[in-house]
C-alpha cells in the first residue's frame, strides 16, 4: 500500500483513525522515550495505523519480545502485515477491547496507544480502559498519545499514577499520558 492509499484510508475513516495526519517521527520518539523496553516480553500497541509507532517499538524491543498490534482497519492491517512479517509481531485486525482474548492470561509489560479515545463511543472507550488496566502487569505502563488533556481525568479512573508530557513538534501538538 503506497503513501497516498494510506492517506486516503486515513481520511475516509476519520472516526476510527482519529487523525488528520500520521504521527511525526519526533512524537513517536518522545512517546517511546517513556517506555522501558529492556526486559519487556509482552508489548501491546493499540492502533497500528501506518506503522510509524510499530516501527519504533520493533527497533527498541528485545529480540525475544512479542508485539501484539491491534488495528480495526483491514487496509491498515494488510499494510502492517506486509511491513512487519516478523514472527514475534502479531497484527490483529480486531478491537482493542478484545485484547484479553489474544493475551491468553499473560499480562502486558507495556501498552502503547494512539487510539482516538475522544471519538470512540463511551461504552467502548471504558471497555478498552478497563481491559488495558486488567491486562497490564503491576509494574507495566500504559502510554497514550492524545490531543486533549481532559482524557487524563478519564484515565484517572483506571490508573493510580499519571504523568503528562506535551510536544509542539507534531501536527497537531500532542499530549503523552504515562500511566501505571
């Protein structure tokens, strides 16, 4: 899938992609700088999109780690499978709300998300928050890129500790929520 096809998919499904452009390399690097990949065996990405965050995760994760990438767009999933054929990278074309089905009781060390929570219906959003918390190891981190600081108050219902970072070096500027 070429870049113009990815952009067409981005705009034709704005309610599920929740973005007007893909995450900048600077935003991806800043987000991933808050994650400790050393020793993280199970990593989950929510919203694989064009693969920019996926690529950054793969570059940083241990060789014996497993990455589960959740994406609901079939077109994005097909593109991700072509980009990342590694055996330890699982592209899952399903809702993040079903993550427990794929984790099989194994807790995630990291959950990295770019889901557009502001656009996801409340019931589905709350289910993803709940599943993220219950499938995250006690020492694990949930790290979210978002465009509204107000989401911090929703995350507070599920996570005890929330730190925030902000970057202007993305369009649009973005917040990063680091939760555990």
